[in-house]
C-alpha cells in the first residue's frame, strides 16, 4: 500500500508572507486508519431520521389528498365519532331552528333553509324530552286547579302520565318519519330528503306545544281549544310547506293523500294531548255558587177542645 503524504506550511510571524517554506512530511497508513476509527459515525441514525421524515411526508401527503379530493374517511357505525356528527350544532343554530319550526314562510321551506345541509338530533331530542315533562306536569296542575275546592275528590299526582307521554311523543317523532320516508322513497323521493332530515323536521315541529301545554293549565275550556287550533295551524303549515317539494311532481292523488295523512296525524296528536292530559272535570260544587238552605215550615194547630162523643139513646124494649 502506498504511503500517504501531507503538505505542511510553515509561516513565520515575523517574516514577510512572501517567504513561505513548504515542507512535505510522510504519514503512515496505520496512523491514518487509526484516526478514521476514532472518528464517531452514526449512519443508522441518519438513515432513521430520513426514514421517519419520509413516513411523515407520506402521511401528510395522504391527508392532503383526502382533503383535496373531498373523500375523507367516515367513522364506523360502532364508534362515538359517528354519532358525534349528529350533535355538532351551536346555540344560535338551534335557536333559529326552534323559531322557524312554528313560523311558516311560504317563500322558502323550513327544511331547505334551516335544516339542510347539517341536520341534527340534539334539538329534536331535547324538544321531545321537554314536551314530555311539560305535558305531564301541566296536566296534573290543571287537574288540581279545577278541583282544588272539591270535597268529594282527593287530588293526587299521576306519575304514569310521564310514561304515557314519553311513549306517545317518541313514537310519533320516529315512526311517522320512518313511514313517510318509506313512502317518499317508493314514489321516487324527488326532493332527496334523507331519513335524518325528516326526523329532524318532525322533532322541531313539536316545539310549539311546549308553551301551549303550559297555557293549558288555565281553567277555561274554550281557551284550551283555541290554543289547540293555533298550535295545529302553525306547526302543520311548516310541515306541509317543507314536504310539498317532495310530492309536487308526483301524481296529484298520491300527493293529496300524503299531505292529508301528515295533517291528520299531526292533528290527532294535538287533539290527543288535549283530550287525555287536560280532561279536567269538576268533581265538586262550584265555590262561587250558593246553596239556599232548606227550611221546613211547620204549622201550629189551635187548641180546639175535643168534640163530645154523641151516642144515640136506645129506648127500652117493651116486654109483653
């Protein structure tokens, strides 16, 4: 193996830089190899760094590709993230949907203007739960107010009303949209309404009955029926205007039957609330009426002396 040579430059500080003496000195191969061994090298760490960097770049590229293509991976049905998307709403959005559910607007549909493209289950769930307790509690309070002065009726709380109201309200909020979605899907579903959108629509349509159920405690039967009619007209108008785009292109007969059934079931729910939970009957006398006392009139008889008993005198019989 050839020997390695090196160049050494000796420069005197006192001398001029023009006088530079160049000397060559030999270095052995053993010394050079020893120096190379003493120098620490970490090729594995460098390789690992580049590998990790390449992996991160690949992950970033995949995420950017999903965002650019709009095909983000959806969560599984059995994960919490799948149901979290149905409750991703803020307070202002829920408030607008609550107000729009009983304020009909003929120019635009409630479903297209408020619910799409992000239907939720947060609002309908709390509307149903709130209505269950307001209906049950208000019905008991109306019964108490109507019979608070009665002595023939002992008032007690009807806790079974909570269970009955829960079954009726949740059944209406889920079964009716399911049947309606099946009907629209069979007829072509021209508006493209999804099952979640119909559930959201029916859930919010019950909002008007929450304040009405509280006003039903007022002990005036005519006022209760006026409130039933008011709530039915407002909420039914919102429902029919929202569902009209899905049936307007269909046969007129089927469209009329579908809208009539929507109105009939909604009217049956409102009338059922009034007839079952607010059928207060007065079990005692009205406290405002006065009952006249019954007076037994007796007549005093005059002291009339007894009449003498008159006996007929019989003549003595003659004997022969």
